[in-house]
């Protein structure tokens, strides 16, 4: 029997908007995807646990309001990490609308911004920036998304990244701690 790809796509599109279980499973998949990009690397609960947990919350009424709103992004159910420095773990998640989660995330990022220092490859100091995004904008103004640049990988010593556009970078607090320990 021949697959009807168009029908499969239409069904999946419908489920993304009207099937609360399907949307919850997608949310869990997004947690796993995001966790890979951060230091916590994994989700601290199973998909089954997450599904049980989310349906114990006010998820169904939140989901219904999102559907009634015409799928307004701001109304969509979203899972927030209560402590943004920790991963998706039991006891560190709460259900919010996308809008409140976004507002919370933006306010946390402002608080968590760390000063960044720029150096030549030989280690000569060039400049200090208030945040990673500011440094990224100064060095590579042509980039579209300064929140997800390779500079984060350089600063967090991820993989093999040592430089960003030919410059070395370091968080100011780490640099001063290293200088104090060398004294």
C-alpha cells in the first residue's frame, strides 16, 4: 500500500495544534534537544514521568485556552526550569504560558549577564563587554542571532573552540580568579 505523505503531514499538523498528548510529547522531545546544548546534557526524568506530571498540572485547561485563542503563541503551555542554572529535573520544572516563560527567561538573562574580556591570540587585552551578546555584536555585527553564536562555545570551553573570529575571550570573573591564583 502506497504511503500518502500529504495526508501524514496534514495529520501531524493537526495533532500539533489539537492533540494535548502529542504536544506534551513534543515538549519532552524539545527538552532533550535543549539539554544537549547546555552543561546538564540530559533530562532528569523519563517521557512517561513527564506526561504523568504535565497532566497533573493545569495543562488541559491551559491547552484549551491556547486552542480557543486561535493558537496564540503567548498562550501556549510551556515548561519552565525554575532555577535556570539547573537542567530539566524533577522539582525544577513548572508549567507556565509561553509568554510568562519568555518574560521570566529574559529577566533572568539580564541578571545572569557576565562581563566578557576580549584578547588577541597572543593574550593581549583588547576590550571588555557587559555580556556575551554585546561582545558578539562588536566582533561580528553581521550575524543575525547573537544569542546563539560560537562565542558561547568558546567561553564555556565546549568542544574544540578556542577563538571567535580570531580572538580569544574569557569571562571576567574567571580571568580574575585565574590571575589571583597565579599571583
